[in-house]
């Protein structure tokens, strides 16, 4: 016979105001197995916990029910409390009479009745609890960082500096991401390359970091502390062990292609380094545009290479490595506004460009060496219109969310334009100015002093007239329709998740929100963790952010990884599914429903009824199982049971409520 | 409603709006259109555009609309707005400069305000003090509102608030010098 102690928390007046605690205590005393009931104003407080411990000793209690707030709030607190008592930490049930009762009800009578029901259910359940024990999981102390933008770079450096090896996987030929394309960064106007490139070099030279450029994650198995990841290293057609990065091949290559890095404003060669400060500082061959591959001619690079590093027969390589933790920093892409905004010309007007293209135009190392010119005719624009929220805050055509960085880079563009072109006019059409970072509003105010005219309203239409673009909008502040004859129009377009985010999310069991951003475990309290243990998020993979926020989040994710790597071993969660091998009929339904890929089918030979039989049964990977219970609900033969939430326990609860 | 061609109006009026603003010691770029001035203004009930809008129109270079607006002429210069302004924009001074520029362009959207202003300054210029009774008479004649406030006169006289005696200051020349210096001789 179990000896149950029930502890009723008033939570100040949070619970006691809506639940009649005396009546609750009296009803609880009548429940089967309950040997002791105690009330306390704050059960979670030190005196409250002491009282529980003392009564365990005094009354010989072997399992407890705490009627208080949500288990999400204090279940761990009370489990910890039980570790130095005779009661197993899992011989505990929480009856949530706050969030699910007192906070949502006003009627004290009904609230009290519901609280009694909730406590009765918890008592019935705890009666069938069994002690559970954690076990140790070893940790492979190597981290995988996916994405070599500023977030990935920062996370990799932080982990490597702490002394742990890191693999940085980047799908492009060089790390650096979007930040290295920018000219300057708000609000301090640091040269972006000057602060990003040294970090890239640090990554390249760090003894603990291995960069895998032009690579993508292909397959993931395992669980926290022990992931096995297969990475596809795409063919670069150049032997990086031999290549010195002298650049002769690039110089002599006859094939010219539009440069992705320069946003189509310049050409690159078929054998190329995307930009001067690229890391690794070695070229790759773009097989789609190389004449050796397309026409089987040329091969000039091979002839000229002094170290014979050209490998036209290079192939994709698959590398499989073990990792203890993963940071996903896959970043963002700009929305394709041309397919959405016909009213802005749908891409037909060469001088209507996006913000990233403008960054290349004003960049001193860009195709125009920082001279602001129109892409169409190379003339210096005198009147520039910037349009914010193109694709952002537009649920009809684009995204409902705010892309967060555009207000500030829009202000920065206006400032830079007015700085470089003294007699220029700059008009910024905006909906709101969201400048909530440190020093951000001051920057925006300075931009106004520079002479930028901010007009509250969206541009309704852009049409060409001569070599000008007429922008029509309403100044909603003065309720006047205004037109501007612009030489250049810059659209501050929305950020959206990288296309690869979907595949990455699936590989690691990380869910995505409605807009496709990878979701964190808790929006406030677990912002860099995901629901898959050991997988963390950094940068814009999680949602739109500016550089300071990306770096902060990357360091936070790195700190989580370092913290884990500093442990000797991980403690496993004992509340996982178990298979009753005799009842398992091998249908495999549980394998399909498991969101964590924790169940596999295995063929076993076993003796049943004195006969050897061969059949399939489900096997749970205890490291991967997160205890969600999806498999137990799907199992038709009730062969699966979730420890801590066994079928028997749940039926007991149902009986307690309904019978 | 007319559309404002910003590129054109800027090119045409940028200099005049900025000259007027700088004469008033106001930087038009300072105003971020929060509307606190309009919300606290005691005269908005009579205005055709809000005080805030006067600045907005000037920011956009819509100078013709500013010249046509009654608002600058109705401003009582009570300085409630500038006292409360988060950006310290001296709106009453700006209104004053707009009135002067407007008048110079032959524009008087509120004739009475202009008449009153001129007579008041003239009176001070002559005697160093405002003599209300004569001021009222002259205003009624000049504005054409012959009987305005006339029935208040006996009551005010009985109370000794206004009278036929002309008051003045000792050194009228000093007062005239001050006014001349301020207005560049406009009042005389």
C-alpha cells in the first residue's frame, strides 16, 4: 500500500483566492492512500520545501503530490528537493491548480471543485508511479556549426577558443555570409569587411576549426552528445592541399560569368574566388560555366598552374564525423520582390534595386569602387527614393513580420548617399521607424539632420518618365499625395529563411514556424536551444536580426555548447518509451510517428512458446527519445509505454475523474 | 486634392522655406511630427491646418500652402507648444517669420490679425505703451468691424481699465530704437 503525502500550495493568493483550500484539504484526506495533507503559503520556498522533507521523515511517506503551479514551473525544483530524501525524484506528481484552475476561473465554488478533481487525478496517478533512474551518456566533444556567416563564425570561434574542435560547414565557396558583402555597419559606421574579414582569417587559421566550404550536411543520426553527421563536400576541381591561392588561373580564365557576390553588377571568371578576402583563400571551378566541362576545350588553368592543383576529375566526397552538439546558423535570403511587386516594375526597371545591391554599389571594394551610380547608365543619381517594408509587414504579398534590420540600414543608406553626393535629395518612404537598438535612434535622428526627407506611407506605384522614375505615395502625416522624380530607387526588402532551412530542420528534427524560420525551444527562456537536445540556433536562421543580435545569439549558443562539453557526461532523461517485446507486433507505426527518429525496427530471433521465431520489433534509442508519447498513442497492441506516463497511470487518472 | 510634386517643389522652394526657418532660429529637420504642439494649442479650434502641419508642409517644400494657411496668423504666441516640445522647436517664432514672409509676398489670409498687429506696434512706437481705447477705435475703423467690442467700452471705463488719457513712457526714443532694431523699421 502506498503512503501518499499531498502538499497544497496557496501561492500567496494566486490559488487561495479562487480555491477554498480548507475544503480541498479535507477532500484530499479522504482519498485512498493519502496519509498526510499539508497546506503552505509558498510550497516552493525554502521553508515550504523543508516542511515537505520533514513530513517525509515523520510520516514515512513514499510518494508525494504537490498541488501548485504548472509542472513546467516547479517540477524540477521539487525533483531536486527529493534527491536528498528517501523518496525517488520520480515518485512525484504535480497537480496544476494554478494555471489550469485558479488563474482561469473566477467562480470559487467551481474552482474548488475542479481543484479537488485535479488533486484526485494526481493522487490516483502517483499511486502507480515507479522509481526511475537516470543514466550517463558520454559526450563527443566536437561541435558542428552549419553556416559560415557572421553568426556561424562567431559561434565557431567561441567554441574553438574554449579548446574544443569545431567543423564549420559552408555551402558557398567562402565563409563570410551576407556581412562581408556590406559596405558599412550601423550605427557606428565600421567598415563591414574590416571587422568581418579578421574574424574570417581567425577562423581560417584556428587550429581547432576545420572549414568545409562548398559543403552541405546530408545525413544525421544519433542524439545529444553523439550525433553522426554525413557531410557532402562538393567537387571544387582544385586540390586545396596543393593550391597556393596565387590567382593565376583566375587571371587567365577566358569564361566570364555574372558574379553572385556582386549581385549581378560585375562579372567573375569560371575559376574564381568570390571576393578578395575569401576564406579559404583559394579558388573553385564553376563546372557549369567552365569551357573544359561544357565544350571540352580550353584547360588553360591546368596548363598554367605551377603546382598542378587543377583536378578536372574531382568528385563530391562524403565525410562522416561524430559530433556532440550542433549549431544551426544558416542565415537568411532576401525575398524575391520582382515576383511580388508589379507596381514597382517587377524587376523591369534597372535602377530599381534592393538594399544588398545598393551595398555593393556604395562599397569601396565593389564594382563601382564606391561611386554611387545608376546600374542602367552609370550616371550619378541626384534624387534617390528608399522604400521600406517591401515584402515585410505585408501579409497579402509578402511576410507579416518586421524584418528588423531595414529601418536602420535604410537610414544608413540615406546617410551614406547624402554624405557622398552633396547636392543629392533623399526621400525615405516608411511605415514606422523602428530604431530600438543602442545608439540606433540617435543615428536615425542624425540622418534627418543630414537632410533625408522621411515620408510616412508606402509608394503605390513606380513608373518611368524619361530617364526618371516617378514614385507616387501619400504623406499620411499631411494627408497629401506626393510624387518624387527619382534617379534611383532602393527597395528595403524583407528577409526570408534560406531555402536550405527546410532540409536542415528536417535533418535535425527542428520545427519551423509559419514563415519558415527555425523555432527555438522557448521564445523567452530558451532562445538558442531547439526542441532537439544538443541542437542550437544562431543568427537569422531563427528569425530576422541585425548583426549585433546575431553575434550575441551566436555567442549564447556557443556558451551552451561549451557548457555541455565541460560536463563529464550527460544525464539521460528516464521518462522515455519502452517496448514490451512480447506484445510488439512489428507494424512499424511508431517509427513513422516518432518526430525524433528515436525508434527503429529490428529483426530478432527469440524463443516464444518453446519455438524459435524470427520477427520484427521496435527498438527505442534512449538517447534520442524525448518522451513525447506519440508512439504510445499510435501503438495498436499497447506494446509501447512511456515511463512516468504509463498507460496504466493515465487510465488511473481517467478513472479518478470519471468514475 | 492637389498632388505635391516633391522634386519640383523642393527645387523651387527649398531656399525660401529654409531661410524663413533659420530667421526664426528653427531647424525644420528637428520636428518629428509628434503633434504635441497641436494637441496643446489653445487656438486650434479656429485654425485651418494644425500647427504641426505648418512645419510638415515646410519640410515637404509645400510653400504655397503655407502662405495660404490661416494658422500662422492665428497663433497667439502663447509659447505653450515650444515649452512642451520634445525637440525644442520654436514654433511661435516660426509662425511670426511665416507671417512676415507671407505679408512680404502680398498675402494676408487673416486680415484682422495683420491690422491689429500693425496698429499695436505703431501705438507702442508712438507712445511706448499701448493705449487700449485709441487702439480699439483705430482697429475698429481699420478692420471695418466698426462696432466690435464697443459696448464693453463704458463698463471698462467705469472700472478704470481704459481711459481717454494717453499714457506713455519717459524715453520714447529708446523704445523706438528697440523696435527699429528688431524690425528693421517695419513698424514706423
